[in-house]
C-alpha cells in the first residue's frame, strides 16, 4: 500500500439500483487504482459507498479520476465526490 500522499476518498450516494458498484469500481479497475478499503450500505432505498483508494498503483491522477467518476455517477444517477485523503484529515482537526 502506498503512502497517504497517494490516497483518495471516493463517496457515492444516490437511489439504490443495480450496477452502481460495478460501474464505479469498473472505472477504478480500468486505471489499475487499488481499493484499500470499502464500505457500502443501503438504508431505506438510499445507496451509499465510501472507498479509500491508492492512486500510486494507477495510471491516472486525482483530477482525471474525479472527472471520470463524476461522469460515471451522472450516467448511473448517483452523486460522486472524490477528494484527497488530506482533505478529510484536515476536517478532523477543525
């Protein structure tokens, strides 16, 4: 596993439907980005997933991955946010 400088957090949320996990993880796999940790749940028909990914194994940078995942999210009817893990660490200190 790479250092935190190469880690990103991906958050997906929307109405549950088949294919969300496959669609989002397909983009990640296409670029050889490693999923370090994943949690997903459905509560009253609302799907949510949080992933920590390691970009050091991949062939894509964070801005381009964000662009592709947001586009895939639109196609799937879900919201996708992709941020460097440091953003979440900084929010913990506030």
